[in-house]
C-alpha cells in the first residue's frame, strides 16, 4: 500500500495537517488500512525531504499545514498513469503458510485449508453486508446534492475489491484441496500398482546363506 501517494492525492485537494490527513485517508478507504498519526508524519517528513510537499503555515488552531509541490503533483500523476507493478508481488501470509505446511511434522494441511476457508467465507459475508450499506449511502448521496458522495463511492470500490479478493482466495483454497486429493490418490495408486509383466523381483539371500560365484 502506498501511503505516500495516498497522502499526496489528499494534499492535491489543498493544504492539510497530519491528523486531518489520517482522518480523510481512513474515510476514503473505510478504515480498511488504518493509519496512526506517527505513520502520517513520518511519511510527510520523507515527502518534504524529497521535495514533494512543503510546510505551508498553520491553521487557526495552530496545526502545521502541508501543501503539495509541483514535484509532488508530477509524482502523483505518474502514480495514477502507471499500472501497479506485479513483478515483485507482496508476500502473502496464507500462501507462505500453506507452502510451509506441506510435509510439516504433525500438521494436516487439509485442516489448515478448511480452517482458512471458513474464515474467508465469513469475511466475504461481512464485506458483502458492508457493500450493501455503502450502496445505500451512495444512493442517498446522489439523491442529496449536499451530501459527501466521493468518500462513499471510494469505500464502495474498496469493498468490491475486497470481495473479489476473498472470492479468489476461496477458489484458490478449493483448488489447493483438490490438488492435494489428486496427488494423494496418484501416490496411493502408484504404491498399489502390480509389478510389470516379466519383472523378476530381487531375491534377498536368507541369513546364513552364501552366494556361489560363477
């Protein structure tokens, strides 16, 4: 998740102070990726170091305001214009867990899969319920020109991404279980297969016997 670009996008709308940026970021994303003020100010300091934001005085309450620079606008535009890089995918804890569970002592990987599937389905149900609430909020905002529609639409898009993600995870877990069943069946069939015709099994000499040389 690019916190720096998210903050730049919010600053593009006008100067903001740290806790205001945190509130607006969480409102826009439905608090899916909560931030703390420390993260916000650390990121602002780095953006300021890189010349993408500058301090722009204070508001009436004495909060230090930050404003985006032209360099920051160029960085933000580049972020919007370029696709998210997938050549170095983020580490996925579930994929790592299943990879490590293969052959692990005392672990039944199918139990791990089934436990995760129950959790994934529950999450999907929760996201779907929240999506219904978000749609209601969007429809209300459209009907009421004075309402804040932008955050509701943004939250709806985030929720739909989470739903698609959990649906894909559930399908992948089904695939993993089916794959393991097929591999287990193939291994069992291989062990139970009769010896090929004409094959002479090796003879193990009995204890005490000797082998006569020719």
